[in-house]
């Protein structure tokens, strides 16, 4: 079952997020381990020098991706630690999420913080929460993400 603490004020459901699950970080870590174990740098430079001449950039990118893991949900962050305008607005107005605000569909804060990547998925979640109610949505509602086909079509 989905947990309320996994739901961002903005409507983003973080329980399935790549940063929270760590799936990308773990894959990058595992890939780096394989490259290291088999000393692939020697193969890259010795056998495929023209194709893998920027091998060091690949390793740098994987090392960056290895750290793409959230450690806390936004609901677990103390107020002073957060600079999120959406969180601040919801807390000030006593909202659990932006769905309680009549203006979320055209909210500048949502657009500025979420940008094109997450905006449509979060709005779909907020609409669904309005239709189903929060508790029912947490149990049975679809959790929309930018990588979902129906959301990707809206973003394209």
C-alpha cells in the first residue's frame, strides 16, 4: 500500500521514484563494479580506442549516477531545511497536497518547481486525489510519473 509520507505536497508520488528506490544508483554502482572487476578501461583503450576514447567521461557519469538516491521524503524534512515554495505554501495553508487549492491547475509555483518533466504527472495525481479522496487514492489510485506513456504523450 502507498504511504502518505511518500506523497509530495506537489502531488509527486516518491515511493516509486527512481531516486527513492535507488534503481538507477544501484545499476550504476553494479556497472562500475563490473567495469572495475574486468579492468574494462584496458579493453576500451586498447581494443576500441576510437569508439571509447572518452571512457573516463562514462565513468564520471556513472559515478555521478551512483549517488542519485534520495535519503528522505519531503514530508520528513524540517521546515527550516526546505526551500520548496510548494511545501511552504501547503504548510502555510494547512494543505496535505496542492489538490486542496482551487488554483493548482494554473499555479506558477507548481510550474516553476516541477518544470516540464514532472508537472503533468503531478497534476494528474492531484486530479485523481480530488476524484477519489486521498486515502482511497493511496490504496487504489494510479500513481502517475513522467515515464508513464499517458503522461509522456502530454509532455511531447
